């Protein structure tokens, strides 16, 4: 149920008919859900207080969770999951993870008095007699100097005992009989980095919860660390559903290319997950149940099959294994029939719609906040940007619209239908359009794409 073009249509009974463009047009003239279905419109509930329920209940569209509440529910579910044990990893494997223990200095920094410049180490007032040889970084401790002596020294070298200051190369002049003269004033301790200038052994350099960036890796190495104690990457497994999907070649005979299989694994990695498997199951309820119950992932991601059609097996399967539905449909377009379930105390499942852009919406609505909380990353500060042109909205639901950023404006992109990837492939972000739409110049919240802010494979900056 993933496609780069139009997905299975309304006559097939598959799970994504509610995401078709015609549905958005019809919603403009339909009454609210509570008037149409007899269900309760939960859009005015306080975020975080929607009750969870067993899988397999009413149709998910009768209980669509407001979009902001769905994101908070996903983050809260992760925080309540069984705490995963911390791990010790090599510095080379720690980038993008979060410190699970404070980074305390294992030694003084610097661990000895060092020269901050290339030049001469001098003792006492000048002029100075230049001693043979020189002092290089990484070599044995140099001989002490006495007043009136100078010796060549390199940046980073250990400063000899008795040294008053380091005279930079450009500030010294040599004369007859190897005498050194200063061309300017020189002060005690000049261009010497004293032992412990940056920290003393045992000082806390960084607290628990710090994101490991390249600069953190450099500091940890300087402080003497070979490994770091971190929160492990969440493990994710992708289950691609749908008998109509091709893994290669051109679409033919009613079969279409699987767009989500190639896209989801790198997208989840960019969100900070370790993807342990991508499995193609077709429309096989027994295979889906076996895959879910055998999975050792922290997050299972399924594609398609989240509604109530004859081959939409996600809801029935979750009901059979006793999963708890935390989010069963979200008031967002595209992506309405997405879901979030707790399958085990330490495991969750995000069911994505089969249409490609709808699946992207599900990733950013449910998978991103859940993975972020599992990895102990703080939520990014929300930011807004004005629209360069008006955007049509859904009558009742939030819309997520691909945009590019041009100067200080967000420019909505074409090809933003639920079955399309052409827009998101060139986007910088997704704009969060409130029900009813947004006028030109309106400031909208933007959701950054993970590679746009942090680079492919690194996330949560």
C-alpha cells in the first residue's frame, strides 16, 4: 500500500480512501464529525487526556485525535515505556546520541603548562641568551631555564621549569652572540596555558542529557575518554504491506512501485533510529501477526492497511494480540488514518497510511516525537515563518504542506496531494496549516525535515 503514484482507490476497500483529494473537497461542505457520526468531537479536549482503548473498536475516523495532541501522545508514550539500559559506545559511534551520565574531566586540562604559540620560552628579563636545541610538543620534559636564558619552543610543548613567558616568534629579534631581544612589552605568563586552565580533574564538563555533537566528541577525547555512556538509539523495524507493490522495474498490470520501502529506512535513520529490518509482507494477516509478535524493535512501522477494508489487517491484528491503541486516526491531511499502538510495555507500533505523502505526515506526527523521546532528545523549539502566498485549508483538520524557504518567507509547493512525493522531494520543511487555511503573510509553524537541519544520518540538532 505504498506507491509513488495514485494508491488503490475508493473501490478497492483499502485503507487510504479518506486521504484522497476528493475527500478534502467534500469536507468543505460536510458538517462536523460529531454531527455526521454520532461520535464525540474531541478537538476541544485538553492535550494529553484522550483515553487509550483496545484495538479493534470503532472506525478510527470517528475518534480522530487533534494533530498537536497526537504528537504529544506519541512523546508521552515513549517516556512511559520501559527504560532501556544505557550503553557504552566508542567515541566514533556516539555522534547524535545523548549522554546518559555526566562528562567529568578525567584529568586537568591542559594537564601541564603548555606553550600557546611558536616562539621562545624565556626566563627573567631580557635580553636572553639562546640555548641550543628546542622544545617540541610530545617530547620528554625539557631542562629548566635560569634567568637570562631562552629556548626555542613549539605550540603545545611543555613549558620548562623557570620560564617567565613565551615570546612569540614575530615579537623576537636575534642579535650577535645568539642574544634574543623583545620588540615589545612582555608580561609574566604571557602565551602560556597554565595547567588546569580549562578544568581540573573531576570537574563536570557536560551534564547528563547533552547531545553528542562533533565538538562534544573533541572535548571528550581531550578529557581522556575512549567511550561514552549514552542513551542507545531506538531500534525500528519497517513492515511493508500490500500485494500490489513491486520492488523493482516499471509499474505494470495493476502493480505499482513501492515508494515507502526505499524511503522509510533512511528517513527513520535520519530521525535517529537504528533500522534493524525492512520486511515486505504483502497482504497477509498471519505474516503480519508473526512479524509484530516476533519483533525486537522499540518501534514497528507498518505501511498501509490502517482502515477497515477487506485486506486492511492492521487493526484486526492489533486487536488479536491485545495491543492498546493510543492514537486511532489523526485530524490531519494528508495522513488521516494513521495510528499509534502499544504492543508491549517496551514496544510501540506506528501504522502509516499507504499513500506516500500521507505516510510522511505519519512519520512526522507520530514516529518523530516517539523516537525523539526514546532517544532522550529535547523537543526542538517551534518556529514560525510567514507565507508568501495563501494556502487552502481543510474544513476541520490540520494540513501539512511542503514548502521551500525563500528569504524570510515560506513558499508552498505544488504536488502536495497525499499520493505525491514530487513536492516533498524538493521541500525544506512542512508548514502546519490550521483548519480553514492561512492567508498570505500568515505566520505558520514549520516542521523541519531531518536532513535539512542536521545532515543525512544525523538528527535532533
